[in-house]
């Protein structure tokens, strides 16, 4: 085939346009600048999309250019109530993200937080429905917490035990446990719901038995306070405690951990029980503080969003604060913007998804360096064809 | 260093938020609407959203629509958020939203909360929480008259046509039972010896089940079909079998051009407008004069009949106008107790009282039958008629459970 050989001969080899290399030393100011520009960029993009999809004309709303931002702020920090509600949403997300972090740190990919929190909610709701009306409220709250802890810790312990003894895949296991939890709650609601209704409805609406007491007119504040303390405690646990150290060693290498005498099975199960217990507290706070019922959707995907928050926060509970608050602001704020600017609520979901996709992208730029070699790239184009025999070799080598 | 980074990021976020909070001014009154599904994908929610937008244009309020709000605690959060961000009235469209609307109403006494299809307002006795429905049974009765005229004409043309019709029903609840009974009574007012088979789909929206049910009813001898479910299943099956049909929620002539006769629907605009005007007229929203239960009829424009299809019997339009006038002036009652029997006996409080367990918990001694008719939608706006009357055969679910 002389023609083919001819073609191969003239094929040019270019130098790549850019190289990607991992950054070794990343200065703090640099991370700050990159993250901030991505957050601002993401906000700008959301604002532009919102402006374009809204059917409201500029005559009707002269401030339409910045309307997205106005309504995001209005929906989240308009007054004390909305501010508390935003902080509450952020706190719930934060505590769940912090709860799964110890497991992530030892490379146990627990994506079952949704189910673990739901089981906590389920345990709390059982006490709320059947026991709370006939006992004093503080006792009811304690019992709700206890059952929530047991249910959620058990839900986390089961996959951990299987992992420790049978080396099952924890990602699939914890994921499937979510659906079992959802099924259990659905069956419970179906059994005890009122006829004609699709859900269990608010429990003890008249007596408020098992409801978190209000302070300063908000039932969220006690929960927020508890969560802040828990998150600090978890940060301390991971950073300074012996358990935290063991987790860190496991993160490095299981064999090293075994060599220094760490019982890997015990640490795996113990850490997952801790994860489950914290998820149980989250479930308890959710049911007693705001939902006052249990339904399949009560956790609302927070268990999955928490995975993202934990990663974005580099497994540091304190850093997760920022992303939890941002998430609460953007999701609730975008829904408010959609309602006020008269476009579909589905668009609001797209906006919050886009926002966090961009924030995730920023991780790439803080971890990697992109080196463009424009001059080489264009120079190589004009270079004479390579000598025979060299080209096929280089091509083959590449693949 | 990490902490410094964090703190400064947080500070910046806070500053940008605070800076924007300052500029917000909108003179129009804000009114919220909470919907279970997006209006694009559900005819039920669409019916609420479109009427809401129309009313907003007419009365000049600012419509704030929150879609995709599940029947769970999220509903309370959204309702509170709407109230917090300045809505004076918050509407919700789905039955399961009720508990959460009540919770939100208790937390925000200066905002009016109105819930369509709910049942608890009378018992809650809150000044700012209300239920609403429409006397759709009158619309269905009128649709029944259209069907009766057709059946009469079919019988006149061919003496072998049976006096048997069919009904595709969603759930065995008062709302559905009241609906098919009124439709049946409408047909019966024209064709005295008519009987009706009812088949349930156990779902508000299940195209396959609705189609199967319609086909089964036709195979069972029904010569005309009506329905109370939200998909195009039944009219599609009827068009294939060339069986005349009556639908709900708006005209279905697009899928059944040859066989569609008429459709009834609730128009929510009169209710929106009543509430918004009441709030505007009051010196403050919490003092607005809105009854705990509001039920609109033909007079208010809450109940509407679609255009008649091309296959209706001659003289139908005149007959509809005549019956409608009688319903409006009150000389004709849909649930006239002289017009039907229950298990062979005349209707009485004993055999007609709605089940307290299944329908609603009304005070003892409530008189449902007074002045010769059953008082539907008077003690609460949502329907309460839940008794099987003679002439209607309950054939159970299309997918029987074991």
C-alpha cells in the first residue's frame, strides 16, 4: 500500500497544547482567590440564566438585572424567621456531612447517610406517636433521642460488620440500606396514616408532645446550638483523639495500621457506629425541631448532598460550614427567585446544581497546574515531517 | 492559615448578601400558591396555576408560585417562607398539604392561608385558615343530563340499546362517590331506568388502569362512559370503541374528537379573587372576612362546563341551559331524596349520614337531610356524600388486591 505509507509520512506530530501537573505547594492566598472567583463566577452565571429565562420585562421590573440576587437574599435572610430557617437548613446539612466524615477519612465510602438519618427520624417518630403523648416532654425528647440513636447506629453498623468480616462492598451496601429504610418508613406511614391522606401528617399537633421547645420564638435554635457543638467535637475527635489518629493511619494504609497493632475490624465498626449515631442525632433534631412527622422524603436528599459537602470541605468539619451555608442559601434562594421571577421550579434546581458543579470545578484548579505551551504548539506545526519509521513508533507508543 | 481563609470567605459572603438586601421594593400585593407538581406535567396543578395567573392579571397582584412541593414537612417550610417574604395570602392545592398549612397558619397569624380540597378548617377554628371547594356535583349532574339526552337518543334510534352506562373512578372516597352519584342522577333525570357500573383505578393518574377500566366497562355492556381520573386513558379507549364519553378537568375533544360529549371542571379563579379582594378590603390581612369553608358554584363561576362535543343529541344545549337555570335558582336539587333509594329504602339520616371514620368528624345531631335533599358541601366545602345508592353497581378495583 504505497499510498497509505505516503499519508503516514506526511502526518505531523504536534507538541501538546498544554500540560497538566499536580501542584505541590499551594499557597493559601491562591486557593482563596481561585475559590472566590469561582463562587462569584457561579453567582454571575446563575444571575444571567435567571435573567434570561424570566418572562418578566424590564418595564415591569427595572431592577431585573440583579433580581436573582435580590430574591436569593429575600428568600434566605429577609427577616429573623427566614434567617433562622436558612441556618437550620445549613446546620442539618453540616451535621450530616460531619457525621459521614470519619468514615470517609478511613476510606469507608458511606453513602448511606440518607437512610441512617431517616432511620433516626423513624425511631424518633415512633416514640413521638406512641409514647410521647403520655409522658412529660423532656422524657419524651430523651426517649426519642435514644431510639433515634439506636436505629441509626444499627443502620450504619450492619454494613460495617459485613465489611469487617466478609469484606463486602460498603458503597453498594450502604446505598441499598437507604432504600430499605425508605421502604420501612413508607410501610409505617401507610399503616398509620389517616384515610384519604397520602402521608402520616403532623404528629401531636394539638399537644406538641415530643416537639423541641421554642426559644426566642424559634424551634430551630436549640438544634442549631447542639449541632455547632457536635461539629466542633467531631473536628476535635478527628484531629486530636487517639481514635482520630487511628482513622488517619487507616487512611494511609490498612497494612500499616495492622502492623502498628490497630485492630482494623474494631476501628471500622466503631467509626461507623459513631457515624450512625451522629446521623441519628440529626434525625432526632429534624423530627423534633421542624418536621414533627416522618415521611419517605423527610431527609430530602440531604444525606447525598452531605457527601459533596464533606468532600468540598476536605474532610474538615469546620471548613464544611462555609459550603453548608452556601448550599442552604443557593437552594432556598433559587426557589424563591424562580417563584418571584415566574419561571419553573425545575430551573431553580438546575441553578443550584450548576452552582455547585462550578465550585467543584474550582478544586481542579487548586490541585492542578495547567501549563500552556502555545509557542511550541504552533511551532511544531511548521516543522518538517518526521523521518520514516519514527512516526508509527511514536503513534503506537502513545496508544 | 486555613482558618483565616475560611473566616475571610464567610465574611465576604455575608457582606455581599447584606449589600443586596437593601434594595427591594414592590408595590403589588404578593400572593403565594403552593403546588404539588410542576404545572407543565400535571393537568390538576395546571388548572390551579393558570387560573391563578389569570386572577393575578385581573386583580393586579404579584403571583408567587412554588411548584413541586411534596405533601410533607417541606410544605410548611415553603408556606412559612412565602409568609416571611411578604405574601399576604398563601394558597395550597393538594389534599396532603393541609396539616402543614395549618402549622404555618398558627405561626403566622397575620397571613391568610387557604387550602383547596381540605377538610379541617372548621375544626381548627383559626381566623387565618380556610378550606375551599366547588359544588362540582352540580357540574357533574349537568354533564349527566348531556349523557342522558344522548342515551335517550341512542335508545330511540335502536330499541336494543341497554340502559347501562359505566364510570371510571379514581379512589373510593367521598369526593369521587359524590361525583359519580351526581352524574348518575343527572342521567337518571332523563332516562329513568338507567344503571351504572363503577370501576376504580386506585390512583389519580394511571393511564393504563384507566384505559383497562373503560374497556372492561364497555365489554360489560356499558354504552356510555364517564370518568373521574386525570389521564386521557378512558376517553382514548372510548374513541377506539366508538363509545360516547363524558370527562373531567377540561375538554378531551383533542384525543376523542368523534365521541367526546362534555367535560366539567372547577375554575379556581373566583375563589382566588374572593380571598384577595377580602384581604384588600380589610384594614389588615388577619381581619379579612373569609369563611372557614368556601364552596363556589355556577353562580360564582367556580363550576364550568366545557363546549359540547359534536356527537351530542339534538336539543342538548337548550336542555342544559334549562337545567342549569334551575340549579342556579335552587328550584332543582341534585341530591333530591325523592329521586333515589338506598338498599330499597328512602334516604334518611340513618342510612345517609357520612361515615365519621372515613369521611369527616361532624358534630352529633348534624342534619344532612333537610327540606327534601341531602345537604352536600354545606358543613364543610369538600364533598361528603359517600353512600352507594340503588342503580349503581360497585365493581371494585381494576387491579384487585389479593
